[in-house]
């Protein structure tokens, strides 16, 4: 019903930038407002998955360094990450919930290290 495919992860130095992409498709996305509801989470090894960004809201830890945006024509949600901090490796996931079901992509790994 929903397919989410994240790309754009990789190794980046502290202070650097990276843009993640989430290609979204499926019948749920045609529901009014659904595409705007796609958000981003991340998970470090051995830790719980945590919220990163959604429309008009960001996790305190990322502040104004991250920006979520959308290209409706490409059905893609982006996460622009600037001034990245040394936090090891996180796997970033895009997500949407609909009809009581949570949909996740496979994630894309981001490592911030010098």
C-alpha cells in the first residue's frame, strides 16, 4: 500500500552537509494530505528509533540545522542536514502512518566522522 525508499546516506565529516531523499509511492499517498505527513526518524545501533523532522516540527537535537522539504511532482521528501555533528552512525528512515498502520522505508545510513 505504501513504498518508501530512502537514499543519500554516506560518510560525512563533522560540520558537513548531506541531503537524504525519500521516494514515496502507493495508494495511501493519494489521500489528501498524506504526502505532507511523511516524516523522518533515525536510529543509532542499540538505541530506539527517534523522531527527527516533520512538517513544521523538528527534534530539539537537530534544531534549525535540518530542513524537511517536498517535491510533489517527484513524490519525494527530502531531509537537508547541515552542520552535522559527530554522533557516530545513524540510520535514517522515512515514515508515514495511515489507517492505523505505520509504514517505514529500509533506511539509509549516515556516519558523521572525521
